[in-house]
C-alpha cells in the first residue's frame, strides 16, 4: 500500500498546481510557458518540467493498483521516455491514453497533474481543453473530469490575461461553470470544493460563499480520507481573508491552523508576514 506521505506528495502535486492556475485569471498571474512546438517536432522541455516528470514517476510506482492501473502506469512511463527524448507531443499522446484507460477512477487525477504541467510548459492549453471536453462529453457524470476541465480553463484564462485579455473573461467564466457542474454532480468532491472556494476567493463580494466552502473543506479533515496536506487548505483560506481585508479573521484562522499543524512551513511563513494586531 502507498504510504500516507507518498500519497500526500502525489495528491499535493495534483491539486495545488490545479488550484493555483485555476485562480490565475482572477489573480492576474501569468502562467509561464515554453513556445508551442509544431506537431512532430523534437524540442526540449524545461529542466524543471522534466525533473518533475522523473520524480513523479518514482512516486507513481509506489502507488497500489487501486489508485492507478498497470496499463495506465505503462503509458505514463512511455510518456516520460518520450519527454526525455524531446518528443513532448508523443508524451502528451501517451498521457492522454493513460487518462482514458483510468478515466472512471477518481484517482486518475494523479495522471492529470503531469499532463497539465506539460500543457503549461508547451503553451498547449487548447489541446488540453479539447481533450478534457471530449472526456466530459463521453463521461458527463464524473465530477473529477469537470474539475480537471475547470482547472485547465483557468490555466488558459491566466495565460490569456497577459497575452489576449479580450478573450480572458469568457474562458474564466467557463472555468467557474465547470466547477459548478462538478459540485452539482458531487457536492462533497474535495477537489471541486477546493477549486471552487479558491476561485471565488478572488471575486469581490463572494466572501460569505467561499468562507463557507473553506469551512466545509476543513470539516472533511478529521476523516483523513483524501490524503491531502491540509495546511495548504488553511493557507488558501487565510490568503483569501487577507486579500479581502479581513486580517483579524485571518489571524484567528491562522491560530487555529497552527494549533493543528505547528510545523507547517507555509503556515509559519504566513505567521511572519501577517501584520501584528495594533
């Protein structure tokens, strides 16, 4: 069986990246990309991306078969080999094949994480969107697919904000709509709730909504059935409170979080940055 620490590493990669880029359109952050290659062209990916794939491969091989099938894992290994050889297009083909194989599993999201990383590195957001649109049409009742599509729209919207702002708002709205579809299908889907709450935390006037959603996420923590490092959830909650000018409430939530996770580097960093109460 996969250990708790390894499970946390895998799922942290899968959801933190998605949440960060999913909110980028509202946050104004640019998503760094490499130049989009011509199909079939052999081009090197960024060193950080390749390193991520190689490290992720080691973790993937520690997962049990309930999490990912042997067939999907073989496709992932193929993707890493192709990426190492500079064939990012072939690597994307293999990653898409792996996701199709395990599409019915909610845990297939661990395959979406490296896929989304490579889509971002190559700037191939339309390809990622088209692929996930097809999967959601084929399997319209799977919340995790709508969550992945929502995050991919968010990635693209973040890129458009810096490169083609005229089209950013429309894509951003598609991201929010997909999160809402995911929540309608799975009201307790952790990734959908987290993505939706984080997205709304960048929208003025929605404080009551996203604060309620973060509290719902925190209430899921005792079951520890998701494998997510909850300090990150608290960090997103506190960041939202600070952005919305609710510093006193942010201090209270931070105190609550540190009581549970006193060794969390992220929470400790927030404690240093959050101004002392006057």
